[in-house]
């Protein structure tokens, strides 16, 4: 049996600041994991616009008659 796949964890220290996934700046405590609320909004908008692309299964259209 293969051993459990270990995740590539860099430094397990929590003090290591994460980088903002949007702009790459160091994340702040207030807006983790983003550097600012602006970047958090950007990420949210991305996520939303991405989900909009997924066609929603509409079962409201009741044309059974
Ligand atoms: Zn940012």
C-alpha cells in the first residue's frame, strides 16, 4: 500500500504571512487571506461572475400541462 500522500507544506509556522491571492501583497489580519477589502471584493466578484457562467437548472418552468 502506498503511504499517505504528504501535502507539500512549506513552513508550518503561522507567523508566516500569506500572500494575497489577488495581487500578491502580504495579507493583512483584517482582510485575510487578502491584503485588503478591495482584493477581497475582487475575489468575490470573480467568484460570482464565474458562477454566473454556470447555467442554473431551472425547474420552475412547469410546462407539464
Ligand atoms: Zn491584494
